[in-house]
């Protein structure tokens, strides 16, 4: 669920963000594609090696 949901939703999010920005009259914005499967596997490999996973903080 943690991988499948973002893989399904993210392409729609990218499209909508691009469309909204373009319609607002700003220069086009293209969000990069993200491979959630590879990101998950990398995180699991770090956990197995004993390295803490990076913490994302918001202000």
C-alpha cells in the first residue's frame, strides 16, 4: 500500500500541477518522475545495514 498508492496517484498529481501552473500563466513546471519501488528498496537496504533512514521535516 505504501508503494502502490503513490505510484498510482503521482502521475495524476504531476499532470494536474503542470496544468494548473500553465493555466495560471506561469512558465511550465514539470515534476520529475519518481520510482517509489526503488526508493522503498533503498530505504529497506539502509535499515538492514543499520543506517537510520533520513527524516523529512517541515517548517
